[in-house]
């Protein structure tokens, strides 16, 4: 997209840019204002790619199942009885 464009490459003159900001509170962003999200924003993995290809991904799967099971147990033992008390009380 070029400067002063809103949607689908429609060119806007500066008057419409100010009008959209004042009336509709729509910010028309220039290319310099846009930020690209990147995979480098996420934390590094514990395993290298070769370790994951050789079976370390199984540990991720086991850990995720363990975490989901623990969340299910906690919700079943504590959250659901609390909701029942709130609804009946």
C-alpha cells in the first residue's frame, strides 16, 4: 500500500484522512506506521529442529496432554462446585 490509502488501495486526499480521524475515529495508517509481526517475537523452543524431527515433539504432546488433564481436574473439583454455589445461592 502506498501513503494515504485506507482500504483496497483507494487513494485518499488529506482532507478525508483528517475527516475520518475526527468524525469516525479511524486512523489511516501510513506504511511507516505498520508493524510486521514476526516469529522472532515468540520465545525460543527448548529443542532444536533436528531434535524435534527425531522424536522430541512427542514430549511436547505428552506435556500438553498433562496440562489439559490437570486443568480439567482443577475445573471439575473447584470451578464447577463454585458455579453451583453461586447459581443456587
